[in-house]
């Protein structure tokens, strides 16, 4: 799985009762080691700006909207607009990502590995150099 893609999670419920979504079975692409979430991100802020060497992730906008740009190791560009809580994006390892958020956005990230700063590539030039090797 070298390319990012949109995941459509099951959605159970109705406007009358409210909804529930589930990430399991084939939609859960790895056994998670960590879940984290971001919130109250100002609209003028861009987050991300890094790649991971081994980490795989699934991002979900459980509230609000997230615009996500991903550049894969083979230099393909992908754009996603998450605006429903039943949608997610799979981000493969070695992908450069940038995210912008609506002010009410809550981003949940399901991660394949525990936090490790050594797994980050935070220098875009270094990412490009590694990807051209
Ligand atoms: P970072 O991954 O750069 O955030 P984003 O991709 O949302 O811009 O992380 C921001 C800071 O939080 C950075 O100092 C590392 C720290 N951090 C942890 O300590 N543990 C974690 O699980 C995560 C994701 C980040």
C-alpha cells in the first residue's frame, strides 16, 4: 500500500437518532499502537510539513473539515478534503503531508507505531533527496 486513499467507514443511524461510524476489519489497515487527536487549530495555520519513515496512519476529521495534501515517495501528489466524520485517509509510510483545518476541526489519527521523533523527516529537501535515490 504505497498510495494514500480515501476510506469510507460504515455509518449507522439516522438524522433522528444520530450516527456511529466504525473502523475495523479491512478498514483498519494495521494494528494501531497509538491514537492521538488535534483540535483548536487556527484556520491560518498549516500543520504537518513532515514525512515518516515507517509510520502508517489513518486520519479522520471527526468534526469540521481538513484539507490534506500528500506527496508520496515517488513524487505523486494527492489532495483530500475530509468533511464528514465517516471518511478517513490512509497515509502510507514515506509520505510528505500538509494539513489545514477549519476552526472547529477535530482530527483523529490512528497510528501504526508509538511516537518516535527519529521516525520523522522534517526537512523537505532531505525528503526529496531520499526519494530520488
Ligand atoms: P507533529 O507530529 O509535528 O504534529 P502535526 O503533524 O500535527 O503538525 O507533533 C507536534 C508536536 O507534538 C511535536 O513536538 C511532537 C509532539 N508529539 C508527541 O509528543 N507525541 C505524539 O504522539 C505526536 C503525534 C506528537
